């Protein structure tokens, strides 16, 4: 009985190790993607606040609204869902 169990473990140990490794990688990728998406969303919020402040300053200085167009483009919100898709669970 013990010899049969040892043979089974020997035969399936590599499969079990591969399964554990794959699950660990999938968990790591999901966690990393989630972290990147959250960072992207945080950046979108910060960029919106910065742009609002720049628009107020430009208005207070009487600048032409088109003066800050390059900043509007640079600080435009990014599509975080498309950039960092999550693994379906």
C-alpha cells in the first residue's frame, strides 16, 4: 500500500508542482494588473485636479484658452480598463 502511494506521488508530483506554479503566476498577474489599474485611476483623478488648477490660473492671468491645449492633451484621462485588463475570475 505504501509503495503504491509513493509511486503515485512520484508520478504526479511534477503535475502538482506545475499546477501550483500556474496558479501562483495567475494570482500574481491578477494582483499586478489590479495594482496597475488602480494606479491609473489615481493618476486620472490627480491629473483632473491639476488641469482644473491650471485652467483657473490661465483664466486668472487672462491667457488665451488655447494656450493650455497641450496640457489638456497630456492630462487627458486614460482608459484604464483597456490599458490594464483584469483576468476574468
